[in-house]
């Protein structure tokens, strides 16, 4: 692990735990002072400094075109969802868009049953998809990077994860849109938003569900994290709602520290990001994740507890390898 990333992990500290039902949040702080200034996707979209559209009139499922009209970079966070155009999409990786730039970004579909325009451009859905879906997507994107150097997901696996998530929630959508699951539980999710407030200078959160570490997200600037905080609470909160009847144990700060400490022992690979900087991918026996860096500054980090099938470190089978080389999905 590169020293500056290791130093970033060492600088992390936790605030007093917040809890609601079977979800516990440890607010995350950092002694590192950010140098890089940037906008979040939400800020840029709402101020019309970011335009997100299909890559062409016909569209391409795994790609979108993004025009950054701002005079500073824009941070797109892995798992953030965009809605509109021909179908809703989720970001495959965290990307720091260059100022005054146009970029084609890698995405996955979160609305399998629609392929027709509802709008010319995308808007922010105010969602980060659930940690279970992010974890599954992260595994396949890492495999794609290994095989082809591209930030492609296994779209079939993403749809399977969304289908499982929807069935667990008891929600059916005509277009099979992930967003409809969250909309159906909006009143319940609002209670999580009330329970987990964002604190001054907070830069991230580590979440326990049923006493087990689900994952954490860290952002270098507290101003940016404050905007992302409600999205992340919805993400983890929805997963907690669906797992509320499972057996649980008491959340312990030691488990949180152990989770972070183990990252340094993970297998690490480095790839050029789609925008500024570098995308580091980590895989260990008990967690997986990624870190976006620029000029030796950790901009965003996200790690999740690995499911059993994801802990083996095995390569994709031949069918999945071929899938990453397929041409764009056509409807």
C-alpha cells in the first residue's frame, strides 16, 4: 500500500456512535487537511454546471456523456444514481472530472425494463445504491479492469442483485427501477435520516448493520461529505430495513478499527482513473474496496465487508470474461 494512502487510513478517527434500530453509525473524521477543491455531482447538476446525457441519440447502456462546465473539478462517487434519459444508471467508479471538460463515463443500468427517453438529460436521484449492490458491482468492475482495463460491470450480475433487493423489499416496478424500492420505503428511510445527523467537520461514516460492519465511505472535504451524507444514510438505511429481522450482535468500535486496519494487508492494484488521478482497487479476505486519489491526496474511499463468494479472490469464469468483451447491450 502506498504510504500516503496508509497515512490517510492512520489519520481516521471515529466520533460517538449514533444508532437507530439495528443500524449503528460511527461518524468518521480525519486529521488530514484537504488541498483539492471540487464540487459534488449534486451541486454541479443543480447549478447547471454539469450536463449528463446519453452518448448519442441511440444511447449505450454502459456509458454516459458528461460535460463539466465548472471552473473546478466535480467528484462523482461510485454508486451514485442518475435518473432520466433512456434509463436510470449508477456510477461504476468514483471519478474526479476535469474542469471545463467532456468525458464518457462508465455506468450500469438500474432500470432494466425501460429503454426510451423520459428526458433529454439526467438528474440526481439523491441515492447511492445499497452496499450489497455496490459490493457486487465493485467485484465485477475490478475483474473487468484486470481483464480489459475497462471500468465495466457485469450488467447481468447487477440486475440480479437489484432483483434480489427488490424481492426482499416486496416491491414490484413496471420498469424494474431500483429507485422505486426506495420511494416505497420513503417514510421509513426518513426516520434513519433523522437519527443520523451529519456532524461538523465529519468526512465519512462507518456503518454496522445487525452488529456487523457493512462498510464505510470517506470523502476528503467535509463540505462535500455533508452533501453526500443523506444519500449514504438512505443507502445503508434501506439495507438495514431489509435485514432488520436477522440475528444481531452488539456493535463494537474495536471491530470498526480492525476493519480499517485490515485494509493495509489487502491485495492492491492501481489503474488510471477516467478523470483526474488514480483508482486503487483492494481485495482482502474480509473486505473489498477502492480509493480515488489525485496528487497524492485521498479524495474518496469506500470499503465493504466481502460476501463469502467474493472472498476467494478467484478470477471470473470464461463466460464472464467473454461478457466483459461484449459489444454494448442493445435493446
